[in-house]
C-alpha cells in the first residue's frame, strides 16, 4: 500500500471514529457556551486532500486542547468519502455540481441528499467554508457567487488572497455553497493551491482558523496578523466551458489567466471547436476532463480593484 492510500485510509478511519449524528462523516465539536454554528467541508472532490488533512489536524488539536472552542459549534464534514477513498474527483457525477439534483441512484446523488438534509435540519448554521484545490498550477483563489457586495466584504474579511473568482449561478449550477444559500447560510470556497502541494494543507488550516476567528469561536492569537492586499484581481464568469467526448484544450500550458481574443479557438471535442465569444480569460481549467464533467473550467472577464475601490469594499 502506498503512502497516499495509507494516509487516506487513516483519515477516513478518523472521520468514522469521530462522526456522530445522522450525517455520515460529520464530526461535530460543541462548546457549552452558546454561539454560532459553522460548517467546514473538505473533500467535496475526492482528489483534493488538503482540506481533509487540515480538518483532521485541527480536530485533533481541539481534542488535545491545543485549540480551544470558546463558544458555539463546528461541524467538520468530509464531502465525498467514496471518491476520497479512491483518490478521484467523483465516482458518478461531480458532487459540487449535483446539489440541484434530487436522485438517489448515484453515489453523489445520495451524498448530496444527505448533506442537504443536514443543512435543512440544522437551522442554526450561519456560515460554510468549502476547501478545494486546483489541478493546473499552484495558486490560491477565493470563489463565491456574484450577487451582492456582502459576499465580497465577507471574502476579504476572512482571507488575504488577492485573486477572486465570482460566478453567476447559471454558469456553475449545483454547488454546495448555493445549496447552503437557500437556507440563509453564507458560503465561501477557497482553492488552497495544487492538489498535492504541501502548502495547500497549511493554506486550508490557516483559512479554517481565520474563519473560526471571524465568527468569534476561537481566540485571535492562533494565527499571525495578515496585511490586506494592495490590489485584488477579480475574474467574473461569462460562461462555463462545457465538454463533450474527446475534449482537449488546444492551447499549450493553458492556465487561469490565459488571455483569449474574440473568435480564438482554445479547445475542441467531438462536437467541434470551442471558440472564445469575446475577449476574455480562462479560469480554473481542469487537467483531466471527462465527458461526464459538468464543465472543464470557465471563461471570464477580469478587473482589478485597488485604492478607493478596495477601501469601499472593506
């Protein structure tokens, strides 16, 4: 058995041992003092281990007393345990595009129903942090819905990452944070780096602590103060890149930030060429794309905020 599978087996066993309640692979920690209830999710995609590793490390720290919960409740959730066990993005369907479905015939369909039931039954949940990572490149990114300025302010409060991707729900339907929003829960996705970069675990850990500090669940001395970025680059979705059988990118070394001109071919599949509808940028392209994927990344427009614009947002 290799190191990755040994680690994965250990983490799955840890979640099973410490889970309680009606939702499998959910580890709650509660303080006797009333306060906010927040949810921390890792492994929504099974080949993204950083968030899961950080969750297990911090759960152990709470258990040993190295980190103290002052008030409220934390629910640590392993998003897709079946895919995590296999070190694959998903088994049947992308779980993070499946929360708008209602079916129990697939692995992800059943897990989505369990998580949606958990969100509905726990009407005291205030916020949800969904930890992810990227397959191309090694960068950090905040992801949230394009709806109001409150989301921007929230993202900037809990993170100093200077790269944001705001998406229109019709371009990325069925996400966990959208499912949470139907219950009035504020959700944020953090892309913590490359799937297997050691720094991704530390980024996930840092953001969990910052998230808990923001909601006054723990003291603020568990992490060092951060300097707010002087400028933030925003990508706003204009469409999803929808793959079909035989999909492949035609641009070498494509990555987030790759600039496309209107009419430029950037990918192809058995249905034909994929062409940029306007001057735009590629955002979070996938290294491995299957015909069953809901998307292979996104196209977006870019803006940079600095100076007075950032002061207004803060």
